[in-house]
């Protein structure tokens, strides 16, 4: 199976804001730019799975003539009370606590990376069971890091540790292809 991962376009949010699972809109011109970059590069007829958050869902709808399959397991990490706060306004001791236990700490009382890894692994297992020859997944940078770790054969605890220790480097609209 070949899985094409696509990160959503840049959402409408100020720089330096923690937005995780907040459902943010995307400017139409950003969707158009990503679509133009991807047009003709995706496997024809492949099912498209998407996070239900609109920054992913709007692009997924544009990429296909059939309805995308929305799956909440593809959503970004829920940062609890940190959502929509400027990173600089989050108390340093809370950031340090997360850094000390990156897989298990629940930022802002939200979701731990291990909890997210468990749901992403469940999505990956269901995708493997469906066994399409190609699949397209429109999701988030954190979800992409976890899917890459899962595709490499790691269990959720190891996925969480790898994702938490891997610097974020997936650009908005970037396409990454995973091949079995």
C-alpha cells in the first residue's frame, strides 16, 4: 500500500498561537495554492481520508469528486486550556513539565501524545485492514509524524516518544509518500 500524507494549508490564526484541535478556517487562496501544487500528482481513484477539522476537510473536498472519508482519529492533538493561547502566555513551568514527560503529559489538561498515538495507530490499523492499493490522508503535522512512526512499525508508546522528540518540519500543503 502507498499512503500519501498531505498537511493542511495554513490556517487563519496569528503566529505564535497554540491551536491544536481548534477548528480553524483557511483562506481560499491557500487552498487554491495547495491544490495547484498537488493537482496531477495524486493517485487517481484513491480514497481520501481527512481530519474533520475544516483546515483539512476543505482541501480534501477540493481534491476529489467523491466525498472524502472524515475520521476524527486524524485530528491534531487537543491542547486543553492551551488552545488559542499565545505560546509565550503559557506558564513556563507547564511547558517544562511537558518537556520532562513528552509522551504522557497532557498539555493544558487536554490529550497526551500517547493518547493521540493510540488513536492514530487505530486509524492506521483500519486503513491496513481495508488494504487499498493507494490512500490519501489529509491531516496535521502531529498526525503526520505519528503516522510515519506507525508505518515504520512502532507501537503507540514508541510512536509517541518518536513524535515528541522529532522536530516539526512538515510545511503547510506538503506531500509525503509512505510505501510498503
